[in-house]
C-alpha cells in the first residue's frame, strides 16, 4: 500500500502564500501521478492541480497563474505553492496518488490538511 504524509497547511491572510507538501512511501510499484484536491465545507471534492500519467500538469481554471505544482525524487514527493490566496480557497486539501496496473487506475488519499485564508 501507499502511505501519504501531508504538511504545510495553516492560517494565512488574503494575498499571502503557503506551500503544501506530500511524501509517498511504502510501495514497490511505480506511481504514475500525484496531485492535490480540496474540499470546502458543504462542497464536493475538486481537483486543484495534478501531475498526469504522462508527466504533464493540469490545473483547475480558478488557480491557474496563482498555484504551482512541482515534484522531487521522481514522482514520490509533490508540492503545491499557493500564492495570492483568497478566502474562497479555504478548504481541506488532500494529497492524491494514482497508479495504473493492467489499464486500471487505483487512487490513494492523504488524510487532508486544513488551509484557512482570512479576509
């Protein structure tokens, strides 16, 4: 199984910045992608940013130009740099890891880390 450890959340004023990190470990199989989702109170979980199976990146339209996803150590550590934060970015952020085996996708999730942006 894949274990995910998240860090870097907290409280920040509007216009400020935070950097989230996620480290994956515990599996001998290849990780095909890593990214971040978020879920605000009363809302559905949504994609924020991710590395795709091919190594490219995808971003939610609402964060393009403000958030940047990056990685170290191949695909087992991922970061999310969040700049120009807005109160509406307040949510629990979840690290996501996925891999394919025989064409089937399996997802693994972190426990979630809170991000609060004050007005």
